[in-house]
């Protein structure tokens, strides 16, 4: 009886104020965007002891057509290690990591952005949902997290690559920005392979995801 009363009360509110539902939806969108910004701030706060953040005069990374798809807002920055490490070319230097955050107003907006991005992915390749690629010419180490209303990309040059560092960053990205039960993760390494390593979509499905 109590649950019925609550239902009819809510229905009456919507009839009296038809804008209530849309206002609630807008509030949810704002909350999701604010939560992502808070996650970014927390992430940065825990990296700045060992890294410096750069956000001015950065050259855009080659990530394919995603940049051309509509989004609500974007954040782009680079983290540079304060310590130097030997790279694959044999000399020591700071490591540079690039981060891109795309937030979308709705799940559907994000789904369509992903759909069209996969058609013209990194280096212009066409990617099939849920299917990997053994080789991937000119690819750089890239970690991609796909959530309901955001796509997050970490990308850096092959000269900084090592297996442990890559896996460590993947785990950190999932910790701050992902959910092991729902976040889709794509991993791309130097010249391949490309792998869907977490919550991969069904390759046979033609539905948006």
C-alpha cells in the first residue's frame, strides 16, 4: 500500500510538472560529469609527487576520428616523470604519457562516438568490436577505457615502453576510472597486437555498446 502511494505521488508530480523528469535527467548528466572531473583531480593528486603535469601547447595525439565526434567536454594533458629512465633507444630521459578524457552527455552519444571511431580508429584502421589484431602498423602503446558516458585514452611513444610499466598504468587507470565489471578495456602495443582485455563486446552483435 505504501509503495503504491509513493508511485501515485510521483506520477502526480510528473503530471503537475512535466519538466521534473527532464530536470532530473539533466541533474544526472551533471553529476556524471562532475564525478569524472573529481576522479581526474584525485588521479592527478596521486601522480604529481613523481610526475609533472603539462597542459599547454601540446600537440594532439593521433587517435583517429574520435576527436571529430561530438562530446560534452574534453581534457587533455601530459604527465612527465621527474626521474629519468633508460629508454629502448639506449639513453636516459624522462618518460612522457598523454591522457585524453572525453565526456558525453548521454550513453547514446558515447555509443555513437565509439561506433564511428571504430570505423576510423588509430592510424585510420577499421576495428571490429570485440576482435583483436595481431599486427598494427605504427601503433603506439595505448590504453583505452570505455564507460557509459566517457572514453579515456592513455597513449605514449614506443621508446618508453616496457611490459611492467604498461601493465602498471593499465591497473592504475582501471583503479581510478574504471569498473572491472562494466568498463571495456582495449590495449594496443607497439605495432600491435590490439586486444580487448576486459568486458569485450560480443563480436557477433550488431547492437550499439
